């Protein structure tokens, strides 16, 4: 029995390592692209869905207004999603600088207010390229010009661009940043391998006509989350090979890690809830396999107190995890200019195992709190 369990653990470890190798290859396949530097012609609509963001939304708006992209080709639409604070008033104060406020007015309950907000903004937009970000994000002055420069030179129908945490105030937030780079690398690597499956809604762009061609959020609007990767997966079916990952530092959008464990778990639970809508069941099977691998790590830790053979298997698993995660994260953190975070990998991996197993068990069950609402 011990031999059988050890073999199962090692087979699951082999699956995990195969996935890491796939990601390493995919990230390397995505090169820093050439981008157009002038002579832009694309009308862009920047989309933001905001709810109770009075603390930071003025910073995001100021960053967008400071872009070096031509003002005559830039439209900014911010949708206030039933905020109960001063968010709407702050947005309105920028009306004389071209910022358009759209207030969501839904009498009947929705499960996906954010998708509704984005869809309404797109309906009223005049741009050819929709560029979506979040109301608490920061960006450099070349953010838009980098995205459009890539769009006009390479002609993708959808662009996933990098997102980074910044201004971490604690060890917990720095550990989140390291784990977050692994998630961003996963999205970029899958695109690099020609199999787009995930992205981050804080920094995505897509053609308006393509949004409508794939039916917008129809079929995925029963989930609160998924305005990013579920839409990307719909686009990937219609336009395989036409989705790009913009591996360009000027295109990075910056956001903040969660300040405490409760908010972190709510966020990750929300992200995990999207998996029930994945059309590609091979991806679902892969995620299940990775979850089982992490379960095996925990089981080997517990079983090791009864037979030290399991501690040996556990040690092998953890050592290989760290080595291969380092192989993936070294070039990723180098791109984001955050290589010092790799010092945290020794303590972050064991904690990652615990949280991944837990989220896998509860991620698709029941409701969770998001922006002051209970959603599913």
C-alpha cells in the first residue's frame, strides 16, 4: 500500500512538473514585441466599472488622462455601479476633461453587475478598440500607446497585457505578489503556446466588433466574475492564434495586493468560481490534476508521521516544486523587475499548497462577498 501511494504521488508530481515545463516554454515563446511608436489611427475607448472606489479612483483617472496617446483618439467611459460613496461625484468632476460617467440603473437583482456595466459602456462607446482596466489601478504614461502600437502593428483581435502588484506593505502582501506573477505568467505562457485560456481583467483590450461577434457576455453572465478570461476563451474559439500577450513593461498596469487573509480568500474564491464555465474540459481536468497533486503533498506530510517513507516523498515533491517554480519565476520576476521576491519562495510554496487545496474545495460552492454584495 505504501509503495502504491508513493507511486501515485510521484505520478502527480510528474504531472505538476510537466505543467511547469509547459509554462516555462510558453513564457519564453512570448517575446517582447516591436510596437508602433507614432502615426496612430485607432479610436480607443477606455472602460472602467467602478463601485465604491472613492479612495483611489482619482489616481486612476489622472493616470489615464496623462497618457501620451492622442487625446482626439481617446474616449474614457467609467460606469458607476450603484456606489454608496463619493465615487460618482469624483468621476463627474472630470467631465470637463472628457471623462464620461455612466450610472448603472438596474432595478432587478443581477448576479453580474460588472459584466452589465462593461456591456453598457461598450454599447455607448465610439471606439474601435476597447481597453478595460479597474478603478484602483495605476499605469505609466505609455500604457495606451504601447497597447495600440502593438495592436496596429500585429493586428490581434484581443490583447492580454501584464498586471503587477506594487507598494506592498507587509510580508503577506509580498508573498501575494510572488504568487500573482505565477498567475500572470500562466496566462502569458498559454498564449505563447497558442492556447489562450486565462488573463486578467485589469489590463485587457479587444476589438468592439469581435466582442459582439462572439455574443459578448451571453452564456457567461450568470457568474459575477469572468468578464476577462471567460470572454477570452470565447474569443479564442472564434479567433485561434489571434490573441496576443503584450510582454512590454510600458504596458504593465499596477494594482494592490489584499491587505488581509479574509479579503485574499474572497478574491481567490471569486477567481476559482469561473472554472465551472470553462468550455475546454482539458483545462478543467488539468486544474483538477494539479489540485490532486497538492492534496498528495498534504497527505504525504500527515502520513509521514506514521511512516517516514512519506516524508521522503514529500521532500522530493517540495524540492522539485521549488526548483521548477524558480525556473519559471526567474524570467518572470526579471521582466517585472521584482527578482528580490524570489527570496520568499521557500515559505510561500508550503502555504500555497494549503490555500490551493482549500480554495479547490470551496471555490465553486455557495456565495461569496464581492464589493459589498453576496454573489455566486
